[in-house]
C-alpha cells in the first residue's frame, strides 16, 4: 500500500501535467486567434489599399485629361501631372502618388516597323552615350525580329540561347516589360542597371518628347550630340519647347544638324504615363502602378489603362537586376 505522501506526489504531478496541457492549449488557441486576426487585417488592408489605388488611378486620369484640355500639344515637367502628390493621411495610414512621362524614354518596341532603321541607329547612339557596348543593339534587334537572320553586329538567335545551361528561345516579338532585356545575350545585371532607366516597353510607334527626354535619350538622336548640348536642350528640366524645330535649333547652332529624315518619332507632347501609388496601412507598404494612355479626339478620346501592376516592379534598375539574377 502506497504511503499518503507518495500519493500526494503523484497527484501533484498529475495536476502540474494538467496545468501544462491547459497552458499549451490556451497558448495554441491564442496563437491561432492572433494568426486569424492578422490574416483578416491583412486582407482588409489589402482590399483597402486596392480601393485607394483605384482612386489614385482615377485622379491621375482626371489630371491628365485636364492637362490635355489646357495644353493639347505640349507636355513638360512644369505641367501639373509632373507634380508629386505629397503623403496624405487616410484611415489606417497614408497615401502618396507621382507620375512619370514614358514618352521621355527610348521605346524598345520602336525597333520594329517602318521606321526601324532610324530607331536602331538611335539605340547604338544610346548605348554609346551610356558607355555600353554598341554591339548589344544587334542582340536586342534579333530578340525582337521574327526572322532567323543573325544581325551582323553582335546578333543572337535561337542557336545562341538554346546553348545556355537553361536553354530557351529568342522572343521574336515586342517587349512586354523592360525586365525581358535580362534574357538578351550580353545584358547582365550591370548593363541592365545602366540601360533600364533610359528605356521602356510601349506600343510601337511612340514618339520621344524632347521636353521630358533624359540626357542620354537626347544624345541618341545623333552621334555628334554631346552631354553638354543635350543639357542645353533640357534646360535643367525646365524645357518647354513648342515644336521640334525650335528644340533642335540649339543643336543646329552648334553644328549638329539633325536632318528631317532623322527627326521621325520626335515631338513635344506625350501620350503614355506611369502613375505610381505608394500606400502605407498599419505600417505595411503597398505599391501600385498603372500604365496610362492619353488619347485625343472624340471617338476614343480620354485616358485608358493599358496595364496594372502591384509590388516592386518600379524598383531602381540595379535592385531589380539583382533580383532577376538571384532567380536565374
């Protein structure tokens, strides 16, 4: 027969075990409750962020349409669309927005079509201005064209890509996003980091807005165009040229005469913009961007959304390149 003292010891152990199990159960329930609460909160904040992003997109469309009504044939950095929206307090956090003119960049998809020879020459000039190998233009051209002929200057077709450790084929179509450049032979993360800020992927046939083009893009217009001369045209981002001839007159006075044949695809107005919304709710950042096309006329006039994206797609080129490298 067990002694009363030993029985009390066993009862104490059972009581401690029961308490321990109860604590574990309660902690598990609390943890599940907190997890469920966090999921519900994140879902709510996510839906709230999307609603704010749609509101910012509608506001951006209104601003672009109003700007077109006031200045139908002219866009510059002094326009209202170029003024960032400072952070605004909203329930649960803050929102801010900004827009950039995509007609100020070099549209890679213009390398196909009737005016392709002019744009291919500009691409070589752009690569030179960025101190990159001009022969990369051949690989980019081959990535876009649908034939199997290898460009004489650094071109690459399926045979070059199928020989990679992870084989794939050339795109043979226009770019959907500039990150596709990382698939082109010769474009590593360092090259991409320098090239990506100057280029974009838009529908074929866009123009370069001389009022909003970067120094490198202006240098692509002619091999003789220097950085100093390009900056004179930009006027420290204050350029507001009313026509192409007036804008290029500064270059002509310095002996860089751009012929009418080489002026194709140039303008002083814009149709494509990237609207970017930065939203922070409960300390969680949300990033949204919309590619907007502003169209004049009475039939299809207005602002149309061509593409929406969410996340860090608009990261600095160097960061994005490293991310792509890590995933390959």
